[in-house]
């Protein structure tokens, strides 16, 4: 079976990661007012957190769409994901 056609290929996983990053960026950017009220967080914090996600998603798409996916790019994305979900004392 050709690994590039697999649902869980590296390219597809990177593109899914980029899509979720982009969707979260859109939600935070355009829903900052509503989310701020709901979560009791400053609207500006949510808005700018959303804006930061757009270049990150672009980088993920850039890495995923290369003919040969660079290992350094994938490692950088993995480190970013782990850093996002793990508290500082677990790293």
C-alpha cells in the first residue's frame, strides 16, 4: 500500500493539524467578543492569539506540501504541539 495515500500519512496529518489551527484561529479572531464574555477573558487576548495561529497554519501547510517533507519542519511542528498541550512542569 502506498503510504502517501494512507489516511494517516504524514502529509494528511500535517494538513489536518494545519486545518484545525486555521479553524481555531478563525474562531478566536472573529469570535473574540463572544468568547471573551463566555470565558471571562480579555477580548484582545483572544483576538491576537487567533492572529498568531494564521502564520503557524501557513507553515504547517508549507511543510506538508513539499515534495519531500523536511524532517526538521515536522520536528518543529511536533515540538510546538507538545509545548502547547503540556504544562511547563511536565516538559
